[in-house]
């Protein structure tokens, strides 16, 4: 699932790839040796929904994304674009 958004760098369009975002979330979660259930509880979502997020089959709200970033102690850019600033 992909969606185009307008970014601030010259108005160029970047595509959000929810499958890649989900893969990055899974990668960070596994690096912390956390189960899906552990991360889901920390974020206040169901394990089933987290599974959908990690597979890129559901789009999460901004609030859920912020909660995931906070729980994983990860920069939003790292999860969205794979870039660390």
C-alpha cells in the first residue's frame, strides 16, 4: 500500500510505502527482542493490528505511529523513510 504526500523539500512528492514502514517497525522491535504482544501493549493497540501494520496491510493513525515511535525510542524519519538524521 502506497500513498503520495507532499514534503517540505521543494514540494517534491515522496511515496509512503506502508509495507516498508511495517518492515522497519518489525526490524526495530526484533532488535529489542520484543514480541508483537509486548510492543502492542506498550502502544495501546491489539497484537492483531500490530501484525497488520508490520505487514503493511492496514494504515495506522498518526497517534498510533507516534506511540510506536515512542515505545521503540526511534526517530520517525527512520521508520517512514529509512533515514536517520
